[in-house]
C-alpha cells in the first residue's frame, strides 16, 4: 500500500520506508550505472590510495598488490548490500524471532531496541490505517542506522554495536588522515618546493607541510560542519572530484606515450573546473544533461579532462626519450626492482 503525502509528512526527515524500491533511489538504470562508473574511476584516482603502491619495490610487486587489494575491496563492497538485505529480512520475515511486521503497534513500540533508535530519530512507526497492526509501509528507518542497529535487533549485546561504530570511526579517521597528508605533502613538495622556493631546506619544507596540514584539516572540518551535503553524498563528491581531475591524466600518462606535462596539467585543471561548474549548476537549479546528477558530475569533468589533455599534449612538445623509456619500463609486467633492501 502506498502512503499518502499527509502520512509521509509525519515521518521524521531522513527516514525511509523499509520497502523503498531500488528504482526510487537510482531513478533509472543509467543513474545506477553512472554512479558505479564514478565510484570505480574515483577509487582509481584517490591520491592516498595511489601512494600506498609506492611502498612496493617493483612494477610486478605493485601489480600483485593491486590484485590483492581489488580482491579485498570486492569482498568489502559486496558484503555491504548483503548486510542491508539481511537486516531488512530480519525485520519483515514473520517466521524469524526478530520479525516485527504483523505485530501490534504497541508491541513494537515497547521493544527496547526500537525505543533506543526512535529516541535518536532513526526509527519510526505509525499506524496509518488505524488497524493496530504494523504493516510494511508503516515502518521507517534511517540508512545510517542499519549497520549499527542490526546487531542489537539480532539480540547481540549492545557492545557489538559500539565496536561496529568504533570500527567505522577508525576507518573514517584513517581515510581523512591519509587524504590530508597526501594533499599537504603534494602542495608542500610540488608547489612550494618545486615552484615557489626550490632552495628550501628540508626543515623549512617540513614546517610548511605541517602548517598546510592544519589549514587543510580546518578547511575540511568547516565545510563538513556547513552541512552542504550528507555524509554519503560528501563521500561520493570526493570520488567525483578525484575522477574529474586525476583519472585520465593517470591513465594516459602510462598508456599514451605522447602525453606530456602541460597536457596533464591542463587535463587536471580544466577537468576539475568543469566538474565543479556542473555541480554548482545542478545544485542551483540547472536541468543538467545526459541524465548526469550532482552525484555523478565526475563524468562531465573527466570527459573535459580527457579532451583537454589530448589537445594540449598534441599542441606542445612530445616527452623526451628518457621519459618514454621510463613509461616502457612501467608497462613491463616483470619490471625491474626500483627500491632495494636499503630503502
């Protein structure tokens, strides 16, 4: 049964029905596919992820490391929808002891875990049709509560939910730390040391990097506190920004020997600018095109980046022979060891 607008108006903001259809989330098949493309290309472009491969001694070791990391990423990402499905089934299956659909509204409201999550505005039930029985369209839950609430719903001690929350916080903080370090080190080395002050000593460069750490961390916290986008949307935006400016410069830098420095810089700057423009345009009421939304603007940015890099590379001088030889060495699966034991 579909709820009326008046009924839905009583549901706390941010909660969704447990029977919410997949099509209502992604809209179209293209919406789902485009989002998946942005997530994949964005993951390949994240700077703090790429830095991890610098610890491998050779091209062969780096490729083996990538294969293992993709395996574990697949396991992690595939278990997320599995958990969501099992959590939903545990609530709607009347043959399970955890099932609540079909029980009386008063009985559900008396359950301890429901009361805890209802007080946090992450669960809500309402007897819309007045029959006193909880039906599928009368239970609402916040997506952010699925992972934390499922152990408690299953009857596990509340400490399990605490451990899950601690693990999530640790993962979030480690990712944030990695990104801040990558940005600060890139700016201090590539911008300050290479361009502004090439004669700067190591101690001075370290001070600059630490100052940038504080500035970038404060800027990120300030933007997050503004609440422009939810946590999930903010993560997707990060992938889109990375895809807009870095994906094709990285790919073409390895697999197209005609690519050069000016082309890579043009691709990064114009791709990032185009992606940002599209995001702002859609957020301020723009109609968009190609079915690309504010969560998939990385497609626009990456296409502009691709065209810009190719055009500028062809209009400027080709890389020297030493650079092309280095690219050839990168393509060899059994490439020679670059970092020895002394490192």
